[in-house]
């Protein structure tokens, strides 16, 4: 009988979203998409975190 493996998840420290560990770089606490946004926009991780906190406050 084959075992089913539970999808492992982790919470992103920048967005606050819980997502698959496959979306994270190894030994990082934020998702790859946040790193790409940060790199392309020139924003700091703290600025990105503030932006997502503000967006999440409207929900």
C-alpha cells in the first residue's frame, strides 16, 4: 500500500501567507516571488513587508 505524503507548508515572513515549501529558497523565510519582486522593484525586504501588511489590513 502506497503512503500519501502530506504537502509540507510554511508561512512567508513577508506576506503572511502559508504556501508549499517548494515556493521558498532553501534556508529562507520568504517566498521566491517576494524575492523576485524585491529585486525588480529595488525595494527592501522591510518595505515589501510593510506593503503586504497594509494590503492584508484591508481584508
